[in-house]
C-alpha cells in the first residue's frame, strides 16, 4: 500500500505528464501524444515539495493529487546477486552448427 509523502492536491489537466523531478518537486511536461500540437519548451514546476527520496521506493502522484511512495518489488537495495556466468562450458557458434547439406546437381 502506498504512503502519502506530501499533500499537494494537484488538479491534473489532459495532455500533461506529471512527475516528481530530481529536486523532489512536482513538475509537468507536455505528452507527445496527449492531443493537440506539442509545444517546445521546458517542463513546468507545479508544486514545490522538496522530497528526499529513499532507495527502493517509487514516487508518484496519486489520483487525489498527492505525492505518494510505494516500495518497489525489484530493487538493487534488496541485495540480489547477479548470476555468475562461466565461459568454460560454453560452446562457440561454429562448433555447434551442423555442416551444410550438399545437393546433387539436377540434369
């Protein structure tokens, strides 16, 4: 279940993508397929929150317009070790291929 980090009460408009930027504030940018012409410009700050992010959490704007966070299912913080790959048992591509079949010439 998500926990509310900051109560902002943002009212969303159609054609805009709302997100939490690097500074921890809520910003919005025009969507490429949000209907209408895409204006070129910088993203706009909607609300200043100054959220300090924690590793392993996903931050988003919920339906009520508040900034919320939820723990990610897969995160680097959980300590998953990458699978070890050994090169000794690996075959090369040429040795595993079958030789080409010869065709007899038709007369």
